[in-house]
C-alpha cells in the first residue's frame, strides 16, 4: 500500500476517494443508522455509550464537540448528563445531521445544539475551543485517523478531554473467529433486509477488521499529544474506549 492509498474495507483505494465513498455509505444508511447500530452490536452499543458517559462524567457548562456525531446520540446523552452546556455535532455527511435534527431530543435541546458539516481531518473550528471531544464509531471511517486525532488535540482547550468509542479486537483468536463469523455472515444480510443495502454493511464489517488494535490505537492517541492516555475494553474487546487529556 503506497502512501497515497488507504483501506475502504478490504479494498485498497486512493486516499482522495475514501471520504466520498464513506459519505456514500452513510448517505445510504442515514435513515436506518440507529437500527444499524443495534444490528452491528446486537443492541449492546446502548450500554457501551452509557459506559462512555460514566467515564467521561460530563459537567455543567462544558462545550462538547462530537465528531462523526451523525444523528446526535452522544450529544443528547452528554447534555442530559451535564444538565447544562453546549454540544456541536460535526459530521461529513449532511444527511446524517438532517436525520439527527428530526429526533425528539433535538427539539428539546435545540438551544444547546449546533449541527455542522465538517471533515474530522480539517475541522472548521478555532484552536482551544472545546472542553470535550468525542468520536463514536466514526474514526475507523476517517481516511487518516492520526490526522483526526491531531485535529482533536488542536481544537481542545488545555485541560480538555478526548474520548473515542470504536469497535476493536477480542483478545482470544477463538473468540475473534466466532465474532467474525457473526459479523461477515449475519450483518450484511441484516443490512439487506433492514436497509436494502448489503454493500454498505459489508464495508462497515470490513472496516472494523482493518482498524488498529487497542494498544496500537493508544499509541496513536499519545502521538497526537494526549497525556494520561488509557483504554478500557467493552464486552471483552468487541469495542473499546480510549481516553486522553490535553494538558
């Protein structure tokens, strides 16, 4: 793989093609995105997101940037926990943001929410702007995840917190093989049934397998400049939370 190519699932594509391909996937599944998360995680993503909020411990008055925030799930939870504050939902796919705005929570929290179309690798925000940066099941779709982490560091204020929730790797080869069998055999078929879109779900399954393991990604977080960087496995490593601080 040359420096001008990257992964789109198991396919090698030019770097300048990937963002458009990813947009195509999420434009296709936007209206079914929340159902998709239930299918891909067997419903457990809801528990993982609560675990994310438990570790994050939102405080009143904080400013959140939720990148690849799509339909606003994390922002709604953050504002609910914080009690007061502001959340900016940033996503490269406008149709995901449109779907988010139609949710009931969006109406009740509208004064505390912004919806911005933007690229994780070149965020349209000034340095030192946000208290918290989250990205949930999104960074594996970014063409250059290290660039996204570098941008997270840039837009966070000193003392700011990064938290990444992403599908990851199981510690046991036998368990990983069993999970892969479910992922590759069941999820694309469910995608066809639920969203009439097998190919997008096939890509999403493949993208999970191409994403770095927990320790490798932890080093990427540190490379971006974050300190006190740690991770926690969720459901034995099917997903993982990575945390870091801009100190």
